[in-house]
C-alpha cells in the first residue's frame, strides 16, 4: 500500500464504528493509536477528515 494511504483502514473503521473508541476496540488498538494514525493520514493528504 502506498505510504500516502497508510492509515486509511483506521479511518474507514472509525467512520463505520462511529467513534475512535469503538474503532480502536474493533482493531485491537488504543484510541490514541487510531487517532494518531488518522491525524498522520490527514497530514499526508493535506485534508481534514474529521
């Protein structure tokens, strides 16, 4: 996967789950890890996703 799109799975899971906390639980990650992954994705893409 392109480095530019790394973190897209966390973003999709958060959208489907409706929260970072539930996405983190489903992905077996911490809420912080999900949030940071999405923040880095936003930075690489140059857009605000949430």
